[in-house]
């Protein structure tokens, strides 16, 4: 392997590692944003047709994101469901 090929391979590997790190960071941020969004939505509209808004929206986003293989939508849905689970856990502890 020539030096040029070696440097190209190293550069390609570094780009791939950095891209995955960035994707993981963005997913984590989207989950946190989803949890905050769920809290906001529940305060504005507690439920729609008897279904808690954060749980319904979280399930819808999660299902649509998985069906469309869309990581951002899936992460937002997980965040909204995490917020719902947090609230329900607090209620059970009381």
C-alpha cells in the first residue's frame, strides 16, 4: 500500500468515526428536546380524545420514524415517551 493510499484510508476512517460521533450527539439532543416538547404539549393540551398528548404524539413519532427509517423522528418520539414515563413514575411514587 502506498503512502497516499494509506493516508486516504486513514482519512476515510476518521471521517466515518466523526460522523458517527456527531450522529450520536444529535440523537441524544433530540431525545432531550422530545422530552421537553412533551412537557410543553401536555401543559397546553393535556389529552386529545382521552389519550395523553405526550404519549400519543410519542407513539406516533416513534412508529412513523421507524417505518420511514428516520432517526430524527424516532429520537423525538422516544424523548416524548421518556417524558411521559417520567411523569407516570412520579405519580406512582406519590
